[in-house]
């Protein structure tokens, strides 16, 4: 380990950080949001951060360099699951990527990890720490030239179980099992990781239960909202009856189908209630069928690809923000909605209560998967402007106290330094016995010389 790296580990110098992101879509899922905001706040602390990522590439703030490790981008729109042309193949990793897709699997965690390993090996000594954002691929085992810290937001085995539960027939279940085949790799890799970071106490327990990682190797660092961007603005008009949610349409984990059912119930007493979904609309599937079945075509709007400013104003202009998920490892949408001062209705799935707080104090909480309870909570808030104002103010105060990206960066940097220190100690212990066997210096002399050095 270099003198610069040793100094960084003791907290006396800035860190050189390689932040890995195998998928960084800023408009779908939390991984792109995590990479963008964490990298920015680490840089504000004085560290040198380089994001190394694949498609869809993360959107980063000014001054944060992005090194592209391109995949074949097999799931891009408008031609997902495409077969690449012959001249697109560059090496055996590309062949593995296509072959895995052809057999119904999801190759990106494995193939990105292999490309990242090759890239890091060529740049040995340039980083003090490597931070993997939930790739958990075989390529990240072994010597990467710097200590490895891995964020696991939540075990993807949870998604797998919920998708299997929602599968309507054996063919669909077989397809789900093939797609999630990579979770076997992630289990094996997770158990061998020296340092795991997660975003909530609930996720820590799930990682222990589902992946078999020892609890003493997992540290919790809460993430949060960009409280400068997500903030109240009285100038934004509030739209009567508007409910906003962030969700992928037909991902069972997100619970959108239950919110659609709740909206149908709610509109019998509040006919002006309507829903804006920040996410992609599926043209077919359970959610589309439910919208048609309940006659909600004019009451549900999907928006995607919105700018940060547009997203914030959507949330500010809503009477209620809703998180109907069956499970969340943290729930950025909950924290962001609360930061704007918009009152929140949320389920108690996974880590959501850690973020949203106590029912009746900072949010209204309902059981996951209960459309009736969702409808009652939404109706209660629509009927009570004083309750909306109280919950909105308390929610923002909770986020400011607990869930900001600045706090997340500080906690993450501390874990980097701990990982560097452990790596240095392990390296010294490994080198010690061999040096002792090969040296003719008496132990007392050797100890004194070590002290002097």
C-alpha cells in the first residue's frame, strides 16, 4: 500500500475513490440517484471521485468524471433484448453477455464486474478504495488494487420472491427464475465481501437473512434527499385532488396495482382524485388492465424522463405523495416527498417506516398490499387540510434531521477509511510471518526497527 493510501486510511488526506455503477439510469430506480448525489457530496468533502459505469450511464454533477465501460446495451429502448451485429462483439465477455440473455438470464452484474476488474487491474495504484454499487459480480472478488466496499441497497432475492408470487402460471415462474439466476452469484459474492454498506436497519436484517452475510460485517449509512432541490415552494400551485407516486408500472414490489385499486375506491367519494405516476407506462399487464377495468383512463397519468425541476414541482403541486410499495430497502421517493413538505401516505413495507416515521406524526402509514387501507388514508388527508399541513411540516423536519446526502457522504467516507485501515492491517499481518521466517534478525531487534520505520 502506498504512503498516500496509508495517509488516507488514517484520515489525514483526501481519498481517491472509484465508484462503480453497472446501471445508472437517473429516471428509473434508485441506483443512478445514489451514484449522482453520493459522488457530488464526497467531492464536496474534498475527495477525488471517479464514477466507472455502464449503460444507462449515470447523470453526474459538474466536476465528477465518468469513465464509460460500455456493455452491449441489450435492453435499450426501443429494441430491448436485441441481438447485436457481428462487428459489435469485442471480446469473450460480450459473447457471455449475449449468451446469458439468449437463455433468459440477466447478464449485466457479472459482465460489468469482469470489465471493471480488467479496467481496475490496468490502473493499479490509482485508487485508495473501490466502492461497488450492488454489482456483486464474481469479477470483483480478489485483488482490485484497492480495498473494496460494497453497497447493497437490499437483496434482489426479495424482488425475485415477489415476482414469483405474482407470476400467473408455470411458464412465467420459469421465466422469472431464469431472469433472476444472477442472484445465486450475488449470494456467493456477498458472503465473501470484507465490507458491506447498506442504507437501513431493515436492509441489514434482510442481507443477513437472505444472503447469509454476517451482521458484524454490515454497516448502516442512511441515504437521503437533496434538501436544497426538494424543498417547499408556496409559489407552486397545489392541484386539488392530485396524488403523486414514483413507480415502475408492473414491478410487483412497487405496489402500484394496489394504489390503482385504492384510487378506484377513493373516487366514489372524491371524484376529483387523480394520480400522477412518475415512471414508464406499460401498455399491457396488470396495471394497464386494472386502469381499464376500473374506468380510470382519464384519472391516471404517467410521466417519464422529467427534469429535476419538473419532478420537484410535480411533488410540490400534489395534495398527497404516496409510496404504496410492498417492500423498500430505503425509499428515496418517501424522503424526497417529505423534504418538499408534501404530506405522505406510505406502507410499512421493508424500511419505509425508518424513513417515513410514526403513523400520525410524520406520515399516515398503512399495511402493504391493502388497497382499502390506502383509500381510507388518502381520503382522510384529502378531507383535512390541517392534517396535511401538520404532516408535511413534520416530514420535512424529519428529513433535515436524519436523511441528507451530506450526512450520507460523511458516514460513507468513514467506512472507506475503516476499510483501508483493515486492509493495511491484514497486509501487514500476512507479510509478518514470512518476513520472520526469512530474517536472521533477532525478534527484539526486528521489533525495534519496525517501530522506528
